[in-house]
C-alpha cells in the first residue's frame, strides 16, 4: 500500500501499527490501534516502539491493546473466508454436491468468489 504510514521515531522506518493521542491538560496519553486517517496532532508508532513506549513522569498511559500487530492481510483473508462461507450457505444442496464433485475432480480449481469491495 502506497499510503502506509511509518513510525514517528525519526530513525525508524518501520510501518506504523499504533497511534498515540494525548490530552496535554490531563497528562494522559492513549495508545490505540493505528488511526485510519493520519492525524497531525497524533503520533504513529511501529510494533516495536508501540510495545516499548513509555510516557514522561507524571503522565498516564492508557493502552487500548497489549500488543499491536500490523494490519495484516490475514484480516482480509478472514473477510474473504466469511464471504465465501456466507455465499456457500446460500447454495442449494444440489449446487453444493456439484461443487464438491468439481473440487474432487479439479482440486486446484478455484471456487468462484463473489465480487467484494472493501470500503475504507
Ligand atoms: Zn518505530
């Protein structure tokens, strides 16, 4: 993805996985999953820096997750698996039988997938 953001640490070029926002008045920092839109007043951190981040003395850090993972393609695969299973639910028993016959005959054949577009 060309719009992937990088860690805010100046010497770090790892992809950002978490976003830190803060309330200066309340000396509170909140570290949560990467914000979908880059916020100029927030900081993005990579997995390593997000997990090791500390706040200045007197500040409170609220972590919305214990460990931040990159927004992996696995998430997309899960969506596709769900969509595929939902699509198969709608098939009649005969269509399912035909599909499993086709799978046995051509194990490498791809099951037709419904067109899916992810809305950001
Ligand atoms: Zn970093």
